[in-house]
């Protein structure tokens, strides 16, 4: 069967059940991603996830179902088993919203091949997504509202391959005594929790009543890129930009024609220097918040490894949603992949450079009925400022 992309149905596949009720599945909106194979009845909706450009990755989904109020929906995602991270579906519950503001989890199962979402919507229109979306409109609001703050300067670094603005927020004074601290997020656009975390972090950093933020700004200048990959965001990608490039595999030798996003940020980093860098992500499989450091960068001084341990310990104290027991296995010294942002920054600047991973599912140690969520990501963003305060003076 040939099926058009973007969730549109061929004319011969018009959905209707019963005939007078227009059951319809679509994803023709920003960040939308689904292909509809069948929706002849609520109990037999068949879907698949569209690849990112480049055909290497798929996992992010985001679609709406209309005309299904008080109907028992059974939606099969047929290609879940061939996704980028099949283990991500184990123990996973899909996110659902009727108002596109509040997202809850709905019953979801995975048999090693297909993901099945079963839900009875209470309204005529319901949305489903891999995680609570963070829209480009919300991103533009975050940039504009931050830029209006007296402590903030906006730097437009340049344009993405599709012509969108790549924006940097510079926060605090710039002088020789201030330590340049970089925080970037959403190199992988489907990891929307990364920008939710940035939102909480910025809210606290710009609160002039908060003593932690005031102290940080007395010793540091912040350079924050809330969304490294707006093109991928618009397209509903998991990992790649509009040209099919995984930005977090380009840092050692970025080609400005293929990944201007990395080229421009890296260029600005070289002009500011870097003492601290946090690259915020989401991990599909592991039900934990954790930090992956630049263990494999052989040139990194012991003092930086020690600072990383202190940062992680301080983050544990600040948030029970963070832990240090589980994560990626450490990379042996000398074997770091310098195409990854965290490693390149550590190698180039000798900086405390870390990748912060959040779960798509939940944290095992501190679970919540809604799973990992925007609110919890925002709180973890705030807690990262406590952790930074514990180490910033020694960087
Ligand atoms: Zn990622």
C-alpha cells in the first residue's frame, strides 16, 4: 500500500465510523509526525512513524484524533520495533492532551514489534505525542520574554538551513573576571524535555530575588541556546536537522553548509572561551536523570573530573529526581568521540563539560503518575543552578 506522508490519507482511505462520525487522524501541524495506514474503526487504527530526513532516525510521534469522543481507541504503531531506540518503548506510556497544555499518560504496550496505545478520549479532539511538545511558538515566546529582561542580550548567531533564526541569550555582564558558562539544548529536537528544562533554568536565573542566581551572575556570564535545531523541531524530527544531519556528531569538523547550527555556536564559543558547558538531552531508554561527562577526553585535568563529581553530588542534593548510579558506561581515557559536543568542548577548552540526560518515561526512584513531565523538567533546570553554584568559583 502506498501511503502519503504527513499523516494524510489517500482519497480511497477516507475514515468514517460510523459513517456519520468523522473519525480522523492527522499530523498536519508543527512538529507533527505520523503516517496513517487505516482508521476504518476506532479499534483498528494503524499508524507508523515517519523517518527524519536522511532516513536514519525515527521515534518522535505527534498526532491528533478527532471524532472519537467516548470511543475506545486502539492505535497500533506498526514500525515501533524498527525505531532508533526500540528499548525506549519498554515500560513507556504515551502522552495525551485534550487542550495541548496539560499532558497525561495513557495505557501503552509494546510487544517487541508494535506499540499499541489504548485510550477513550473524553473530548472530540485529542492529541498524542512521544513527550509533551515544546512548540516553536513557545520557543519564540521564551526568547522574546528573556530578551526583554534587563540582564539579557540577544545574539542572533545566524540562520538554519531553512532560514530560521538561531538565537543565543547572553545573560549578565561580560568582562575578564566573569567565567563563560554555556548551556545548550535540543540538538535533538524530539527531546523536548530539554527545552522545558531550559525554561525553568532561565526563569530562576532571571529572578533577581533569587540569591543563587545573583551569586552566579556575580561570577559568571551565561550563554544559552534554548533550541539548537529549530528546523528539526518544525519538521517533527527525533534527532536530525532539515538536511538529515545529527548535530551532536558534527562538533569536531562542522560543515557550515550542512550544519550551520553547530558551526555558528562553536564559532561563538571560541570567541568567548568556555569554563562550563551543559548540553541538555533526553534518553529514550533509561528511566533516570543522569549526567554523561567527558570521561574519555585524555587531556582533561583531574581537577575537572573532580569538579564534575562535585557537580553531580550537588545536583543529587538539590533534586531527588537526579541520581548518579545509572547512566552510560564511562568511556576509557583517550577514546572520546570528539564529534560529540560535550567531548569537543572539554578537549578544546579544558572545561567542565557535561551532557544532561532526562527520561522520556519516568524516574525509577521518584515516580509520578504523569511520568517525567514539563513541570519536573523545569524544576530540574532550577536545581542545576544550585549544582553550578557548588563548583563555579573553582572553574
Ligand atoms: Zn539527544
